[in-house]
């Protein structure tokens, strides 16, 4: 069969939600001007999950690519800014009861160097300050409920992410995509047609008729209707290292007197952890837990106790999660995106980042391969690297936890099934070896950069138990200078609520 020029191709996206409409938007941006047709089919019978209400800074690039300014999409999605994530209760060691995983910037150059230096001293048994909260501007911004978007006069600004209502974000992208001419159909697929080679040729619909296509994008969630049920792609479970497979979600009201936070809070509980995410209209809360350790009712009760009076009258929603990834995300002429390709629990809010990376990398490599499957193996290897690298960083939270209040935490800490790479990272850190060289050797495969690895290991207090005071001549981080640097920088950052109020009314 003669290959079509790309402009004549028809892209079929099966499934809506945030992943489906992100895919439609990015494909339209890349190939719409060349004449590519895009059809998104979603069923009215299937509800979207919409748990994720936080992002990494990478989502900023998504909106820049689409030329959508913050003051257009953020009001429509009740969005707030995110300086990073606070982790209370994961360690318990004195001085490390809570730590902040910041987003980094050039503002942190001097204080960040002091942080790395102090960590090296503390790994050697010298008692110096190492909690990352004291060294990074984003941590100070979050502590003071400030926006990460500075006023005029500051040369560098910190990186930041967002909090948002995932359902509203999907609706916003849907409205925009339809206005740009993307075909939207409400129907249910009854059969996936394939040719003798296994390529998908058409989707036969419940209400009659079929839709022919050239590329098929599977955004059907955990059902994985095309990538697994039709193409038989194998699922690689992460269940041996990530125990959590359930969540219960519950909204709670904002208290205007407390100000509007600019951080996600992920609090360790008895059998998992609870998220707290600020929107302009409410808090999103949830408890991510292991069904092998507690049941739904116990988890909901634990979440309500954690929230206290704020949970009164709130309706809980129970969710199931399948943690892992498919072996190949691009198989035949089908690309899996979102939950259909895999899921890593939302501890570091990476779900939409993986959606975005998958689509952008596919657009790049498909084009470089002259719109053929030439680069399919390299693409799948790359996406698997993203998933496995994020998995290792998430697993680190559990592997180095300092809790002893339940079998859940003890089993996580004693779990021997971590990757060889993570085992080596921990062994070199604990043994006082050359951690910097090891980070360089693994490079991009780690996904998380140097500051993040130092933040989690130092933030959890992963140091020798007996530290001695620093000798008088030992060069340690001058904390008063760090305070002065932060004070000078923070003067340029407005209150979080005030900044958003200037963008749009609450």
C-alpha cells in the first residue's frame, strides 16, 4: 500500500479527559497546519478519573507550545501556583520531621552550593545544617504563602508548577480544540478492526458506522482498549516496589483567614500518604494507600480523621490504581497515552508530565522517521526510561522512610526488590562514596537531577546516626548569609492570593 503524505493522515484519539485533549492539542499544533485530520472519540458512559490536580514545572512548556497565557487558562481551571511539595512525617528523625522538595532556579546557585557542601560534611559525620528547607528560595516562598512569579526588578525567578481542577482543564482544552476544528464524537467503540499485519484500520462504533484512521491514540485509561486488549501489549507491574493501589479523594473548604498556600503537602499516614492541594475554590485531598494493608472503609476513616472538621459533609470518592507501564507504548500504528500506557502513583505529580513527554517525543521521532515506524524501538526505550527513572525516585521515599508505626512502613523499608541502580545510589551515599560521579554516570536515566536526589536523601535525614560538631576551621554554610540572600530575593515576590487576584477574581 502506498504511504500517504503526512497531511493526508487521519489521527484517531480514543478517550477524552486531560490526556486525550492534551494529545489532540499537541498533534493539532504540530501537524494541523499540514492538513492532518484529528478525531477524538469518547464515550458518554465512561467517567474520567481526574485525581491529579498538581503538575511539575514541565507543564509550563505545554502552555507555551500552544501559546496559551496563564491568565487565560488558570482562571478557567481554578488554578494556583506550586513552588514544590512538602513531605511531613516521612522520617521522624529530629530536625527532619518535615522537608520541602523545591523547584530550583538560578536564585539558588549560591545557597544550593552551600547545601551540597554541607551534605558532604554531614555524610562524613560532621553536624552541620542540611535540611533543604533552609537553602532554597522556593521553600521560603511556600512557607510564606508567596507566589513564585516575581515582580519587576529580579533577574531570575524560580521554576514552578501548578495546581488545578483536572476536570476543568480537560474541559478547557476540549473547548479550545473544538474551536480549532478538531472533530469530537460521543460514541462507544464496540470493535477494533485490524489488518493482517496487526495494524488498526478502523473503530466500529455502538451507534453505527465506523471511523477509519492512520494513527490511533489510546487514551482509554486503565482499560487500555487498543494497546492491550487489541494489540496484546504486555503490562509491566511496579507492584513489587510500589505497594499503593488505591486512593480515596475528598474536597474540603478553604479558610480565607489562613491565606492561599503555594505548595502541595504530602503527609505520611499509617498505611500510605495524604495529599493536600490548594485551588482557588477548595482544597483537594486524598489518601493513597495499599489495599493489602487496609480496606476502603478504614482508609476513608483515616482520611477524615486527618482532615478533622474540614471533612464534615464531604463526599468521598474511591479509586483503584494499576501501577506500572506497558512494555511498548508505541506498537503497530497505535500510541498509548496516559493511564493506558501506565501509571506511577501521584506522589511527585508526574502523570501529566509523562503524558506530555510521550506525545512530544512521538511527534519528534515519528517526524524524524519520515512518518514511519523506523524509530519505534528507540522511542519505546526512551519512554520506558522516563517511567523507570521516575519509579526509582518515588520508591526512594518508601525505601528510606523512618516510620515504625505499621507493618506497611516496615515492609517498604525492608523491601529487597528495588532496582540495582537505586541500590547502588543508596549504597554509595551511605558509604561515603563519590555520589557526584555516580549521578553523572547514570545521567539522564535518573530523570531527577542532582538537587532532587540531595533534597530527598538529606530531607529524610539519611546520614550517620552519630555526628560530631564541626571543628572551628571547617568551612560550613554561612547561614546568616543564606538568610540575607533569601530576604533580599523574597522582597520581590507578592502574596500568592494577591497575585492571583490581580489575574482574575476569586
